[in-house]
C-alpha cells in the first residue's frame, strides 16, 4: 500500500517538473517521427512492389506476344521477384537498407543476376536509417540516463538527502518509486506511437507484444544499471555531472565500441568471397562457353539433367537449348563460391549474435529486426526464393526447348509466378 502511495506522490512530483516533461516530450516526438518515417518507407516499398507487379505483367505480356519461339521469349522476358515488407518492418527496417528487396530476373545464369545490384551510398549505409529500432537501441539509454543519473545526487546537492533518509521508513520506498515512475513514463511516451503504428500496419497482437517486451526489457536494463550505480559506494562522493559522465562512458562502450570492434573482429575471423567475385567468375564461364566445343557444355549440363541426353543433337545453326545449357553450367561453376558466400554471411550473422550478448543495444536491435523479418536471415531467404523461382523457370522452358515445341501463347500463359515460390 505504501508503495502505491509513493508511486502517486512521485507521479505528481514528476508532472510538476517542466524539464522532465520537456525530456518526455522530446522522446515522444522522436518516437512519432521514427514510427511515421518507418510507416512511410514501408508504404513506399509496398507501393513500388505493387506498381512493378502491374508494369511487369504488362511488359511480359507484350514481350511474349511478339516472340517467334520459346528461346527468344525466355531471353527477352523479365520476371519480377520481390520481398514484401512485414507488418512490423516499419519499426525495424534492418537489412532492407542493405540487401535488395526486388529483382527482375531472366532465364540467364541466376547467380550473376542476384549479385549484380545497384550499389548504395556507402556513407548512408554506414549511418543507417533513423527508425524505431534505432531510437530504442541507441537513443533510449540516453533518455534513461538523463532522467535517472541524478536520482540521489540532486537531492544531496540540494541539501535534502539526509533529511529524506531520516523521514523514509526504508530507502527503497524513497528511490525506487521515483525511478519506476520516470522509467514507466518514458516507456509510455515512446511505446504509444509504436502501438498506433502497429495497429495501422496490421501487425498481429503477438508480434506487437513481443516487441513491447523487448523495449521494456531494454528500459529495465538501463534503469536497474543506473539505480545500482547511483546507490553504490562508487558514486557516493560524485556529483551528478560525474555520475552522468560514467554512465555515458558505459553507453559509448556498449552502443559504439563493442559493435564496431565486433564488426572488425568478425571480418577478420570469417573470410568470404564477394558478390563481385561470383559475378566475374560466372561471366567468364558464360563468355568462354562460346569458344569451347559444344561437348564440354553438354557433358557438364547432362551431369545434372541426364533426362535430356537424347535431345542434344544440334543443327547447323544456333540453338537456344545449347545457349541456356551453358548458362546453367555457368551457375554450376560458381555454385561453390555462392555457397561459401552464403555460409560466410550466415556465420558472420551468428557471430554477431554472440557478440550482441555483450551489448544490450546491439542485442535489442537484432531482436527487433528478427521480429520484423528484416534481418540477414530474411534477406538470405529471399535469395533462396529467387533461386527456387529461377529453377521453376528452367523446368518450364527446358521441355519446350529440347523438344523444339511449337511456340504457343497458351503455353506461355502457364509461366510460373514468383508468388508461388515466395516463402516470406
């Protein structure tokens, strides 16, 4: 009962302090901006995908209608692939700023198409995007420090500390309610815009609840850390400025130094081929095929597709089946490089998860990206969906090319759709 009466007292005290209300107002404004910008970005991406789907269908139908055979149709027809943003992606944009979330692919060698992407501005990629996850993981600790660093020292500096101790039944009834009220108020003003954003975006109750739990856990960590430090002998002879300096040093350590050092360490621990290596190797393999004996291409191709061994006879002129066969062989020649790249990326992500245990802000951001399905593993899954779709396209065209089937628009109307192969 005494605890709740202390809570009411501290709440009344809080709402009389203009500077505290100003801090909460700034946090509230930043949360609104973070949620709004995230919703706007995800709406823009969703709108772009819908527009591309419409334009892609128009373009594909037009191309298909004017081709003389299946080889030409496969060569000139682009097929849209995309990764729809999840309902929580507005809160944690994550790797969607780094990995592509849309591709238009053809029947050509797929690995080069996956890694042949537009380069982002490296400075913008380094800075990252201001989203709700950034607010929670990086800026939220600063607000907690700002609110709680002088929990005791301000009373000591004002000369009221000893008097408060003598009038309090127990010290915990004096300081804990104040810390609880301030932290709860901060959590409330930051989470309110997020909850509205989750409702607007159609996020499920479970997804929203888990995200709220992550935010509350992060606030609780910093609250308990500051509460412990300000009550320990370490800060007994320090004023509020010195206490704030120590806490800011801790924030810099876990928010900046550990993440940067972990990135450097992970890069040194895990070697990986680059996307450029894969692209260059595949292009060389495809280009060299023009000058090699046809038997070299067929031997490599039939090792994976023996069912077409009775259909590799070639006429005196160019044939599309040979062309797409050496495209597939080009993929085969870089398959080990591609697997090594994927495995290295996932290994780096796993190591980053372990390093995140040393950095609560880093861990918070990873958890929020995982809940929003915008993490590295989601990006890797999208690449696997592209490969599965490309494989379906090959299985659609190969029977038509190898049997020299007559070109029919009715057949092309059954061309596989990416939506049937997307797992996201």
